């Protein structure tokens, strides 16, 4: 029997057409699917739903919640769901959906393209083919398919602006890949589903990301507190360091914690885990109660913090969420 796949379209380059102001989403899902070879179309039973027509720069928490609801409400009727999405913020959407849809029970696969699907050299057809195959694979979870590779949604990072290999699975092996034997699933890289499928889509939008620069003025924390931010992710230096000489960020961390702010610290380095216990400049931060981001991507750290602060305001529970992997986003070595 053919696998039933739901394709949700949201816009992005894959569905874009040239306009006077540059590329903008213009094609609907039917037009996208029409360009797929007959062999692909005959292989699956595909339903299409156009839910957004946006460049992914405009996809924000409200859209994440809307996409999550469509997926959740449709899960019982399909073997898998493919979401076409712009590449620019796809890693954020893939990460946050991993948290909102824990235990979803079917494959949910995001994909897009570097060149519009109507371009003669498009990568969109290949990416769609891979996404459909993954959606039909029975491997449950939220994934991102691109350039014949499939990765956990919460480990994906866009690392290239134009290359067809735009995404990497950071600090985690691929979940699947296409080769001469077809779609190879690497089960050991796919975390077991987390219990029942429940939609938890509450989010806190008041999360700020700071990339530390040498000499950054600690008063930035006061401004964020005045603006009622509830969470900050700090991309600190190297394995884990923040300045405290002359401009004392550590003292500000203490004040922020006292004011009820949750601070997650990770590294500006893309690869390998941060370890704030290594240097004095990191240990001082840990002593103020900051939460280590370990080997999480920035996209995962930011969306996890938004999601966790949407679930609870209790500092003990917040810390508990960060002491566990919820969807394969963090490793504890
Ligand atoms: N600006 C586009 C978007 O993210 C880029 C893409 O889809 O590749 O919607």
C-alpha cells in the first residue's frame, strides 16, 4: 500500500518566483508537486495543504505554533508529514518543532531549496524526494532533509548561503542519507520517541541571544531586564569564558539570576561541546547559576529556552529540563 504523506507548504526559495523586488514566494503546493517526476508522484499518496506563503525571515513563534498545530492535528491520518520551508530560519523551526511535538510518532521532515523549484538547476526536486522518502520511512521524529542527507531537526544548522549542502548536523551523526542503496536510516542516531504524542506549543518569546564580544558592556543585562526579557542565551568564548576584569559580566549574571532571568551559556564555536568548568572565567559564571548549553546548537539552545519558559516559571523545573535531552538536542558525556 502507498504511504500517505501530507505536504505542508510555507513558502521559501523552493516556492519562490522572481519579482521586481527580488525572489518572493509565489508557487503553491500543487505547482511544486507538479514538477516532481511521475515516478515519485505515483509512489506516494500525497495530500497538499498551503498554510503560509512566507520568506522564512518572517517565520516567527506565532508561525511555529501554527505549523505545530497543523502537524499535530493531522498526525493520525498520515504516515509522515513533509514541510517545505525557507532555508534561512529552517533550523530554528526544526528545533522548536522537535520540542513542541515530542513523541509525535511519525516522521515530520522539513525541506527547502537553494534554487527555486522552477529553475532548471534546482536542488528542490532532490530535496523533496529525500524528504518524501524519509516521511515514508516510519522513523518517528522531527528531521531536516537537504542535499541527500537527513538530520535531527534539533541538530541542524544552516552553515552555507549558496552551496547545495547548506545544512550540517552539528555534534551529532546523520539520521539518514541517500546512496546507491536508497535511503539508509541510521537508527542509532535517532532518539527513541518520548512517550505519548502531546502538543506542547506554549512558548516564551522574551528570549535574547547575545554573542559575546571582547569588552561587551555588562549594562546590556539591565536593558534586557527593563524590557522584561526572561531568558538569555550567551554565546561565550571558546570552551566557556566570559570577561570579568574591568567590565564584570559575572556580577551582572548574579543580578540577572536574582531578578528571575534564566541564562544559558554556550560557545561561539560551532563544533564540540562547551565546558564552563575548565577555566576560572567559566567556573565563575557557573557559580552564578547559569545553565550550561553543552553541545547544543545555538538554534536548539534558543528554542529550548523559549519552549521551557513556556512550560514553567519554576527555576527547579527549568534546570531539570536543561539537565535532560528532550529530543536528542544535547549529549551528556
Ligand atoms: N530567504 C529564503 C527563505 O528563507 C531562503 C531560502 O529559502 O533558501 O525563505
